[in-house]
């Protein structure tokens, strides 16, 4: 069996003592740069039975059509919007992911972004380094209301962390139930009620046809002028143009963003010029502990698939 890692960035396989486990499963090829074009990805996947994708290379229908031997895409990470799942099903290609491996650290990042925006930490850091000593009033999270949109493993942890800060927490999910409300110890409310009532909105939704552009001009218009929007899910869950407009015109108070519609964030993007935004390079899950845990799950997914008992199936 030939296993190809077409995009080992930032060296999750090569820097891990788990690499040997992959080599025991089959012949391994690892590439340490982005597979940022379809032709390059196809070239790297030549002869591969399994693709272990680290940096979410785009497995389009065109790419899959050029890789007839490919039978398993083991995706490192939770979201699989970079894989054409319908095309995989038609070709009998198994797709697996690594659910919940980074839930705790991504939830930390969501709260960290909210705190950084409320306390204006990047602005004050720059000011003090420049010899200034600003004494502006800042916001606080204690005693405020947190709205959690998406209550998978990350959202569940955000609920816990929000409460630990002394916040009241409400939530919205595509599939609410009384049992889940009891399990998570949170009240599920309508999206409109959540957006209009909370002080911090935390988004941790995967991208799907149901979540794309979920937060657009109308939804942003429901939010308080002082409210903070945090997104650690996928950039396209939020209409970015509408978000920029709301931030520029003071219709919401600020935003903390780890994900964007286009990544890396293009030169000259208007978000880069806004002082009420804290930006991060989609690295919420990039810790040694999370990387090792995710890679271990991905390797186990390959091992189970090889035995004919695949787990963590997406397609």
C-alpha cells in the first residue's frame, strides 16, 4: 500500500515519532510544502492508495478523476469541505476525519479571541511598545452573555469555559433537543434571539450548505452595537463583506477571527485595517498535544480501513 502525505505543513508527520507507525502500514511519501494547485496535487498522489492530508489540499472531482488508484482520503482535522464528498462516494473512495481531537484548544482560542477584543490587548501592546500609556476603558466578559453557535465538541467546551468566566450562556445548533440541553447545561434559543441578546457570539460550525453565509447582513444587524463576534469554525460561515461593513460602521463592537473566506488572508484585505478586530492565521488547533492526538487518530483511521473496519467515516 502506498500512503502519500501531499502537504505536511507545519511538519506534523515529519516531526512526529508516529511517522514510523505510518511506515509500518505501507510505503510512505511525505511532501513538506503546499499542494496548492490541482496539477501538483495529482503529481504528488501518483500511485497512492491513501492520501493523508494535513493542510487540507483540495480534493476536487478533477483531482480524483486523475487518481484512479486512490481509495482512502484520511483528513487530518475536523472539517472536510476541501474534499468533494459526492465525487468520493461515486468513486468508492473512503473519507475519514479526526473529530474532537482539538476541541479543548480551539475552545481556548475562541475565549482568548473574545478576551483580546474586549480588553483591546493588541492595541495596548502596540501602544506600550511605542512609549504610550493609554488609559481607555475596556470591556469585560464576566457578567455578560455568551451565545454559542454550534455545539459539537468545541462548542460544548466553549460553554464550559464561558461559564467559568462568570458568563451566562445560551446556544443555537442545527439539531437542538431537550436531552442535549440537559447534557450541556445550556438553553437552546432561536438564532435571532441569540444574536439580539448576547454580548459575545462564538461560532464553531463546520462549513456545509446549511452553514454557509449563516451570518449575513440581516443577522449582523440583530447584534448589539457593543457585541463581539468570534469565529473559530470556517470563514465562509460569515458573509465577510457584511462583517467588514458592520465593523467599519460601528454596528457591532469587534471581532476575533481565526478563519477567513480566503486563506491566507489576501494582501490589502480590509479586515487588516480595522482596529476593532483581532486576527489569527487559522492556527487554533496547532499545538504539539493536539497535533499528536490528531495524527494518532488519522493513523488509526488508516489502520482500521486497511483491516476493513473503518471508523470516523465522513464518506
